[in-house]
């Protein structure tokens, strides 16, 4: 049984349909990537998984249990964490407080403040500063650390490389490898196809709200990916 | 020397005004809602005190043990059942709903208790005083209220900056959607914030009722006092609220000393002056209301 | 597929029919002094004053997005301006009703300079504070009668029947004028700008709309209307008392009328004023219950029917008597 299993998921923003019946799954311990162009519905998909968009109960199953449409805070409590697009650091909280609030549900597990600081030493140096006083890359590390503090069984990452310099993205992905190397089940959305291919066990490609491709990086050719990505 | 006395009374009055203001700014700071019925809820609490005292014969101070929990529950219920429905609809609906509540409360109190002036009697303590010098005295009761006001502010500071709940308040005020991603039940969090604000309103109402006479129609005047206190002190600063209360209190007592009819007018004029000179208040950070 | 020629339309069938019906109604009302009683005229003066106040509040809040809880300031200022202009300066009392509006605008300018430093809920309470200041200043001025108020003397010389007729016709002119003023304003570019600002101030700014000036303009027009209405009210009542003239209950009534009738439409305040007066008649014997019911109805409407009674009707039937929206009608469609 998959840890996360999504079946025929649709999503609407008022009259606009963003997702047209997406079905995918993530097994425990896997690292799964979702690639696709802007507006393909990738972020919408993650939002639906955590309950920020309405869904029928059976459309999303976590650990076999239907969670579609349940309140977000309940879903988080079950062990899913989302590192949102754009970081979304809390300006009124310090760096350390931003990390602490990630542990708001008090789920037990291996991640703690000390361990996050070990992974991202720069955060310890700046722990008393306001969360948004950090650079873009540091904020991304903070956002990831905040997500880890929830000790999630499934970690969702939305566009962690967006707006960051290549060197910074490199550091973040190195940290991510350490995180996934630990066995954290991860589902991540990424615009940078190369990065995605380098980290994931399997990937899905979205195109205008629909699944256009699925497979293992080694099994897919450049041409296949490009075709699925652009929908030609 | 009479003037020094007036200033001292004004400073102590600031404690009561700070109590008025803290509830208002708490709700505004977290939810960006100005509760136009704020003053009327203060008076409601005072009349609750009247009812409790009338039914049980206990001292109004003990009556707080009933009034404050009732107000806590009332605040939670009003947020969950009513305000939550209009919070995300823009600026107008919450203002209009709370204005409707203001009118309902005033007239309901009028129906239940009549327009007569009331007072919560506690006996000698309201007139007892400590003589500082030959001519300056500090009333025990105003001192107690001032201390309660300071304790309320200290309590809120601790709550906001040293507890997980306070973190949740600040995060939800910043970004309710991302707060949900932290596992925070934002609906419950808002309701707890309003409950706490109403608890403080409960304190304020009873302490007001002990200090002075009150009637169903003086609610709006208390809203204006709370509002002016917050603006003078500056939004976003709890200690600023205390200072704002003190300044307004002194303005009222000095103005009232010149002529009883000028009491409120002096307060309004000081408020307008601060607004002209320093719109963000004396301790405020400039807050953009979106 | 490219459009050929197109036309911008406003009028709807309903609005054309409504215009005819309105003209008939207006003729009947103008003739009221000849077929109706004194109390009919008094009631209608009250109705038209309330309608004027409601249209102004609606202009501010429903179109301008400014919730003012201090419009009672202009009712009081208008009433006292009438007294000063007619009694102290000896001007024609009926002309003074309109001049009082100008006095209100003159005072609205410094008021705006203060309250526009606030937004949203703070703006609301700020306007209330300023209204209180005006009240306290006037209640403390013995020249204007102080706390006991004063009576208008300038109409003493006019026989009662004539006074009532003239007051009534002025009220009719004011009421119709208020509706017409709001209607014309909203049809203008200013009006389009206001509607855009109501929907999104930021987007409007990016299009070059001067948000501040548009809101200020709406505020000044509302002050004018409020001042004229206030003067009219006290022309009718003859005796002015500061606590009543500056009472926040005026604004409460405006708010309830607009919310229950339908905020953001011109028809709404008309419907709301009707409901207000019907409720007042029905609940006349119940004192404070009247206001409790009004408050509760307003809350219920705001939560469950935010577009008010007119909104419910208009949505169901697609009616629009005062067409302020523009429609693009394509005359021809040409295929490439």
C-alpha cells in the first residue's frame, strides 16, 4: 500500500479548472518529483493534498485513509508537511521561532532544533533575527527546516529552487540529499528538470492540469520529457 | 497642587484606559477587525456584574470569578458563530456586523435594566487613599486598577512572546494560510484570541462599574476612549497602549478640572494633535492596513 | 473572428419602463400637497431625508469603500448651518438648505485631512471621534443655544400651510436630487473609477487612477448630501438639539437602510428606506425592541444575504432600474 495515493483528483479556482483527474502514488521511502511548466497545476496539486483546496474524501488517501477535503491542520497532524512555494516565512517570528512553530503539532521523531541547526548552521548563527531578514537561500533553508521540525512521514516541497542563484540551489539540494538519504518520503515540485532528475526515484510530469508522463529517470529520454513538458 | 493631584489621578486613570484598549488592539492586531461594539461589551460586562451581585450578594470583586469566564465564553462563541462568517469578506462586513451588535447590546441592556445609572458598590475602598504629601493623595482603588492594567499588559506580553499560543497568534496574524500548514487550527486560534480580549473586557467592565456610574448608552464613549488610547500609544506596542492611556487619562482629568464640560473634548483634541503630528502613534510601527 | 462595429449600451428594458413609472410617481408626489394631509407631507419629508442620507452613505461605503460612522456630523452641522444662515445671517431659509450643504463641504475638507490618515476600521472610528468633537464644540457654545438647542425663527412669518408645502417640495427636490446626483456621478468617469477602486485599490492605482482624490471626492459629495439632509430635517422639525442632531443613531439608521436594502446599488437604499419606515410603523409601540430588531435584521442580512433585499430580487429577476453598468454590444462579427 502506498503512503500517499491520489485518485482522479480535480481542482477548481472558482470557474477555472486547474486539475483534470490526476492519479499518482508515492510509496514509503520514495523520492518522487513532479515537473511541468508554469501553470501546469503542480502547486495546486500539493495544495489539494494538504487540504488547502477542496477535494472529495476518496481522492486523496494517506496511509490508506481518505483525507480529501479534511481541514489542513488535521492533515498536518497526520504527518504531512508542506514547504510552500515562496517560502512563506513568518515575518513576526524570529528564525528560531519559525522553526519552533514547525513543531506546533508536537509530533515525535528524529528532527529537533539541534538537528536542523546541524543541517543548516547558518540558521543557528541568525537564530534571533527576524525570519525575513535572511537572504533568499537562507529563507529557503529555514522553510525546509520548519517543515522538518514537524517530523513528517511525507514531506512535500514546492519549488525550492525558485528565484535562487545556482550556487545556493546547489547547497539546498545537497541538504535535501541528506534528508532523503535518511529515508524521509518526499514528494517535490521542481521547475528545474535537471535537478529533479538528479534526486528523484520516480517522476511525474504535469501538463495543463493533466499527467503527461510517468517513469524512472533512467528510463526516460530527454525527448520524451520535453514532449511531456511542453505538450507537443 | 490641585493640578498635581489631577495629573496623578490622570496617570492612574490610564490604567483603566489601558484595560479598555488592550482588548480592542488584541482583536485588531490578530484579525484586522475593529470591533465597533467593543465599548458596549465593556458595559455589558458591568451589567453582568450587576446581575451577579444582585443574584448572589457577593462583592463585585468576587463577581469577577463569574463575569470573566462568561465573557471568555461569549467572545469565543461570537467569533466562531458570527464573526468568522464575515472575516474573509473584506473591510465592510465585520464593521457592519459589530455595529449591529453594538445597537443590539445597547438596546437589550436598556430593555433589561432601564436607563438608570448603576454602580457596583464595594464599600470604603473606593474612597480610601494614601497620602503622599500634605496635598497629594493616591486613591487605593485607582492604584489597584492601574496595577491590574499593568499586569494585563505584562501578561499579554508574556503570552505573545514566550508561549506557543502566542507564537500561533503572531503566525496566524502574519499569514493564516501558512499557519494552517503548521498544523494550527486558525479558526480556533482566532476564537481564543477574541476570548482573551473579551476576558480583558470583562475585567475592564467590572472595574469601570466599581469606579463610576454607568448606563446602557455609554458604551460608544468607551470605544472612543479605547480607540484614542491605542492610536496615541501606537499600534503594535502594548507598553505604548499603557502610555496612551496615561496621556489620555491626564488630558481628561486636566480638561475636566478646567471645566467639567471640557473633559472629553480635551481628550479628543489631544488625540487629534497626536494624529496630526505622529500618525503612527508615539510608540507605533507604521502598519499598513491591507 | 474579429468584431466589427460595437456599441456601448446602458439602458435595459427595466430601466426604460422604470423611467416612465418613475415620472408618473414623481408627478403624483409633486401634487401631494393638494390631495394629501399635513401628516402625509411630514412623513414624506422624513422619508426623503432618510433616503438622501442613505444614498450618501451608500456612495461612501458601497462605492467608495469608506465606512464612516461619523456622518451624523454633517446632519448636525447642516442643521446648525441652516439656523445660522437663516436666523443669524437673514438669508432665505429655503435657499439656506442648499447653502448648508456647502458649509458641510467646507468643514468636510479639514475633517478629511485628519481622518484620511486612517483606513478601514480605524477610519470608521476616526470619523466618529470627529463627529463627537463637532458635537461637543456646538453643545458648549452658548451662542448656538448650548445643550438646550434652539428654535428656527426665520419661518415664523410664513403661514403654516405654505411653510409645510414649501418644505415638502424642497424635500422632494432634495430626495430626487440625491438619487440623480449619485446616479449621474456613477455614470461618469469618476464613478467608474470609484467602482474600480472598490474592487481593487491597488489595481486601480496601477492604471493611473488617483485613489485618494476619488475617495476624497466621494467623501465631499457625501458631506454635501448629509449637510443638505440635516438642514432639511431641521427645517421640518424647527427645533434643533445637539444631542439629537449629532446622535450616532442617524448613521445607524443610514447603515441599516443601506445594508438591508442592498449596498452598492442605487435601488438598494430606496428599498431599505421603505423597509425602515414600515418596520418603524409596525414596531412603534415596542420602544427599544425596534432597534434590536433592526440590528438583528442587519446582521442576518449582512451574513446571509450580503447584497440586501434588492440584491436578492435583482439577482433572481436580473432587474436594473438605474443602469450604471455599461455593456458592449457587438454589431457585426466578421470571420477572417
